[in-house]
C-alpha cells in the first residue's frame, strides 16, 4: 500500500515528457489524442487526432486539421475543449481542459512546409469533410497546391486531471494551470 502521496511535480513532469514523446514517436501511447469539442444545442463530439507538437513551458498542444472540418467549426463557436489520453500500459488516463485556437501564421507555415506531398494532398480536395460522397477517392482537386484548407490548432491547457489505476493504489491529481504557478491537488479517484 502507498501511504504517502508521490511528489506531484514529478507526475507533472512525467505527463509532459510523455506528451513530448507522443508528438514525435508514432509508437508512443500518447501519439493519439481524443479531442472533445461541442456545439450548443448539439452536444459534444469526440474524435482521434495526431498529437503534433507539445510545448510544456507554454502549456500548449498542437494538432493538424482540415479547416472545413466540424471540429474547427465547433472550436470557432466554443473554444473550450478537452484532450484525452489513455496510457494502457501504465493504467493512466489524462484529461486536459483548455482553449483551442488557430496557431499563428508562422507556426502554420512551418507545419505546412514539413508535410509530405501525400499529406498535403489530403488538404487539396474540393469536397468538404463530412459531405456525402459517391466514389471512394476524391476526384475534384484544387488545380494548384494550396494550404487554404489546412490549419494548425493549438490548445492552451488550463487544467490537467491525472488518474492512475494501479494494483497498490488508485491516485488522482488535478493540476490547475491557469494561474502563474501550477497548483496541484490530490482528489478521490
Ligand atoms: C488514427 C487516426 C488519426 C487521426 N488524426 C487526425 C488528425 O490529426 N487531424 C484530423 O483532423 N483528423 C484526424 N483523424 C480523423 C478524425 O478522427 C475525424 O474523423 C475527422 O477529423 C473528422 O472529425 P470532425 O468531423 O469531428 O471534425 C484521425 C483519425 C484516426 C483514426
């Protein structure tokens, strides 16, 4: 049995270290982020996105999307989102609450410049994500390569809910990040 709580700052550092690995290692448990957003009168939607970048000091998570996707429309209406991660190997769940917004032009251009030709092609279709489709492959494409349908969304994290289910003890901590210093609190799992 664990009698004393572990040091929350070690857990906090571990969270961001794993997220940083997730944004660069396709084999990491943190590579895929479940993102929840919502629209008034329609409720919330959840989908998987690839975690592209993590900035611990700025408390930022970044992912890519088609600008015309439902999630972007939802975020434009209500910026409050939640990012969910499940580390199955270690029995850890992380829920990060935050505000989502378009990344700056410089971040956008840098991300676009790093995409492969194939990745860029995903953003060239004239067909809008979610629209009905009659053929497997999109047929109408932009004549010239354009990044107008591509966007980088960044989540500014305000709160982290960390849960660890372990044989010895179940632990749950809340990290409030919307103040100057990070405030950690243990709560009942
Ligand atoms: C493994 C996996 C990774 C995905 N990565 C992304 C991603 O990085 N960005 C994205 O917009 N959609 C990604 N998707 C697709 C989304 O889950 C979702 O189906 C799509 O973006 C439309 O969602 P929306 O209509 O809620 O906007 C991914 C799906 C899977 C299965």
